[in-house]
C-alpha cells in the first residue's frame, strides 16, 4: 500500500480536471482496442482468404485494417492531447504549491537544508514527475489494457495453449515486483545525486568571488566531477537492473512461444486447431511481447518518478512556519488569529527561552520591555544571541518557552502577515531584487505611490543619487544589487523598510560592514528612519548606540546589564569593557 500512496496522492491533484482525464482514459481504451484487433484478422486471412479463397473476406479484411488504424490514429491523438493537458496542469499546480510551501517553511527547516537541494525539488524532481504523468502513465495504461485484451483473445482461441503461456506470467510478475523495489531505491539514489549536483553548482556560483579569490576553481571542478561520477554510477545501476530484467523476461517469453508453437502445431496436424487460429494465437503472443517490453522500459521511469514524488511530498509534509510555531495543523485550525490593526509598537519579552536544537539554549530567560517609540540597543559578544532575540519579534522563530508580547498581545496569537507588515527590518547584508529602484523600495507594497517611494528614499538619503541616474527610479539595480556600493545598498534597504511606515524597526548590524565615513552617512539615515518608531538596533560599534533609550547587554543568552550609555559606563561590567576596548581608554 505504501508504494501506491504517492500515485493516489498524484491522482488527487488531477481531480479538478477529471473530465479531461476521463476523456484521455476513454481514448486510451479505444487505442488499446485497436491494438488488439489486428492479430485476429490473421485468422481470417489464413483460414478464409488463403485456404478458402474467399474474395469477400479479403475485401473486408483490407477495409477493416484501414478503419482500425484510422480509429487508432484518432484515439492516439485524443489520448495524447488530453493526457498531456491534464499532466502538464497537474505538474504546474504541484510546482506552484511546492514553491509556495517552501516559501512558508520555517527558517529552522530551510537552514537545515542546502538551497541547491531545495531548488532541485522544483526543477529536477518536478521535471521527472512531468515525464511520469505525460508519458509513463499513458504507456502503462495503454499497454496494460492492450495486454489484457490480447490475453482474453488467446483464452478464447484455445485455453490449453493459453495455460502454457500463463505459466510464464507469475514468474514475470515476480521479476517485475522484485525489480520495482530495486528500481525505486535506485531512483531515490539518482534523484539525491542529482540534487547534490545542483547544490554544488548553486554553492559555487553563489560564492564565485570567494572561489576566485582563493583560486579554488580546480577544487570546485573536482567536487563537481565527483558529483557527476556519483550520479553516473547511480544511473548505471538502474540501467543494469532494467537491462538484466528485460533480457531474462524475453528469454522466458521466447521459451513460452516455442512451447506454444510446438504444442499448437501438433493440434493443427491433428485437426484440433485451424491454421488461422494458430497464426492468430502466435500473433497475439508476439504482439504481447511489445506491451511487456514497454512496461519493463517504463519500470525505471516509473520508480524514478515515484522517488521524485516521495521527495516532493516529503517537502509538502514539512510543517510550514505557522504550523511549526503554533504546534501543528490541529492547533492552527483551533486558534483564530487576532488581527489588531495598527499597532503602537510596545514590545515585551517575558522569561523567553529559545534553542535551535535540544540542549543548545541560545536565550535563557530574557525579560525586558520596550515602550512605544523607544530606541533599544542590543550589544554584546559574538554568539550571545542578539540576532536570535530580534528574530523572535517578527516570529521568524517561536520561543521554546515564555512569551513575546506586541501591544500586550501574545505574538503567537497574532496574524503573521498583519504583524510583519508593521515591522521594518534592515539586515547586515541587504539583498536587493533584480528590478528597478522603485520596485525594490516598494517591494511588498504594489500600490505604493511614487510620492511614498520618494519620501522613503529621502529619509534613507538615497533620493539624490537615484534622481541623478538617467532613468531615475526606473533604473535597473541588477541582481542582488551588485552594481551599488555597500552604503547605497543599505540606504535602499532602509527606504524599503520605512516605505510601509512600520511601527517597529529592526536594524541588525546594518553598518558593520561599512567604513567610517559611509557608516556616518548611513547612521544619519537610520536616525531619521527610527524617529517616532520603536527601534531595535544591534551593533558591535558602540558609537552607534550612545543615544539609545536603553542598552541591553546580552551575554551567553542572558541580559547581563541594562541602562543608558552613561549608566552602563559607570558600572564595571561587560559594556564598559567593550567600550574601553573599542575606544582605547585602557
């Protein structure tokens, strides 16, 4: 039953197109029937035309052959058109659902996977699935029905000869079952190796600057070569199984054919069987070899397709961000998400603990409150949990215990889209999309006016630069913003964060990679952006947090100290030590 589940789930996606699907099945049945009839005409040709010299039968046979193949051609056309229509739509739907699901998966699962492997699910696995539903499935149904039809005819012609043929079928069925299991494992291996190959390419091109800087082109080429060899070995294993299976089954079928010919020939000699019936019988057996051969050739594709289905459904069964944060689908169904409208920006952490993995706690009982419009700075040693702490505010992760409150409401009870639309985030490395400046600044706000876009750009101090370009806000940025300097990218990111007028603003080491002069310019833009908003600033450079209303010193997942810049300097603690190290006062 386990092997059937993926196919049943695939048919579920075809349910919206059942009318076209049944049309395809109807035409497949007609085409199969047309495949079954020609050997029966052999009987008439031998018995009535060649032996009895009946001209009328000769004319009828010739006309019948033309009609049969005209009907078969029309049926094949209908079957291919409707099955490809349904198959392509099903594949398109699954690809869209898969992409949407991947976007909604929690960061915990995404970060645990290689991006290239996830990409291969949408590209390679879905492409394999496309072949499964548009050709392999058709071949199996068409040739399966043809085989059963021919089996019925040989039983009708002579049941004794049919028994000789049927003795081979259990052996063939056992071989096919054995091969199916082996090919399923081989198919999984092929898809995994192909995913690994995609991941190697994606990683190498994503880090192309690093590869060239360290002159490791040969190293990456060797990784790619090894991945190709592993993929080749996996493919060859599947080919060996398929080729061996085809050879063994063909031998069994030829033995059966020889036995039928010997036994049938004796019955003709003894006048128990007409020559035409023997010719028709042998013709059916010969024609039955083709459906069996097609079925064997489809076994590899079928099992590889099932392996791709397994991999696709394993992603679709991975909990989404909402399901994981809220304890699963059932809890999600039970709890109505609260839409609270425009928030004021009050944020409170109540005894919050968090760990990415069991036994590796990152936050250990964090408590603090940020009032509306306050600027909260978070500093501390690397690995202290600063970025993790602010990631809990937009619920990129859910606390292991404790609560994060937004305007007094548990963030877990709030609608995620509504909450995130009111939070602006400027990360350390701002990734910009391929497109215009206007598109990047208004990203996620398709109805934003040009006035809103320019206002945000002015706050981020990037308007003058954009307007100096020939195409202004219509100028293309280029993928990932590689055509801009680091400071320009950060200011576009600030504009993107403030264009939606968020009530909460998170700046995660937004100036750490900039030089002093550019940092000063970006800092001014950040100060304008933070005005009137509850802001959280993570910074290693303490010069950027002096004016914060509250500075939290996070050390080993705990708030070691809190206070203003002046208050913390008077204390002999982590902050004063960091300050003295940075400004050389010790």
